[in-house]
C-alpha cells in the first residue's frame, strides 16, 4: 500500500520538489551582492522596517552574514510554508480526496485493515516529505557553498530537519482532519488557521504580553526558537514536534477506524 501511495503522488512530489529547489536557488543566488554591500543591507537599513514587519520576518537581525541571510530568506518563512503547503496537499490526497471521489469507499470494502491503511498512507507521507527535504537540503547546501555563505553543513542539516518536522506535523494535522471528516476543505482550513495563528503568535505575538504564552502551543515555537542555523540541532524542541506528530497519527488511525466512510 505504501508503494502504491507513493506512485500516486510521484508527479505532484516531483513538481513541488523542483519548485522549492528553484526558490532556494533564486534567492540564495543574490547573497553575493548583499555580502559585498554591508552598508546597504546592514543594521541601519533593517532598522528602517516597521517593528511588526521585522517581527513577522523573525526580527531581521542580520542580512549580511551567511547564517542571517539563510535564516531570513529560506528558513524563517518561505521554505517551511511551501513545504507545509505540499504536505497538506499530499495528506489530503491520502484520505480526504479519495473519499470525496468515492474511491476510498471501494477500498475499505476490500479485506484491508483500516488501521493499516491509515498507517500506510502516513508512512507514504513521511517518505514523500523525506524526499522533498533531502533534495532541497542538497540544493541549499550546494548554493551556500557556491555563494560562499560560510554556513557549515551541519547547521544547514539542523535547519532542514526542522523544515521536515514542521511540514510533517501540519501534514499529519491534515491527515487527521481528513480521517475524521473525509473533507478536504475541512482539513485544509484546520491547517491554514493553525499555521497563521501559530506563526503570528511566535513572531508578532511575542511582544504582546497577553498572548505571548500561546507560543507553547505553536509548532513554530519549537521549529525556530532553538536557532538551529546558529546553535545547531535543538534536540528537545524537535522531539516535541516529532512526539506531537506521532500522537496525531495515532489519532488519525482511531478516528478513521471508528467512522463510516462515505457518510
């Protein structure tokens, strides 16, 4: 079942991997110009941005160092959001889309254990995202070397591990919502609301005392607070993301097993 699931999404995965890789190449290719003009892109220029915008972009503390530029243009917002969108699409194609088209109802009439079916679809999601992040990791590492950004491969690996984990978390959220409701729009809406709220709380909300505490329920807090590009792999934070993903996957198994498909 895992092989069949992977075969069904191979072209979607190929195009998303190519798109994210192209984004990384495009944005990192300009780093050479920025590094050569620190007076234009240094702290004085960044201070001109409004405070909320700086917060939204992770603080915009440094654009001229390799790690600072990589954090701002790759790992802060755009690449994780692209990978989350891909994960949501893949998760919806696992359960919610087949149920809406009627094909899943046919599958569950076969002698196939429902729990095994959900676990197989989850495993296919994991493997798909591993392919996406492995390829884009190599692209990012290659571009960092090409533009002489000076970020060690271990730090890039740590940052990319976070991308994998947060994309897998939200993909599993979509899988769980699809398993519980059988509706793509519901699964996508749950992910969309949690992504926007979670990112806002972790960035803009950190300076708002009344909601700052909500960072503890935001996946983005565990994704970025450890500063992997600067300090290496944040094991504790990443374990929280991985553990929450496992809990969601088990919830998806139970929800699908107890529900009438197609109703």
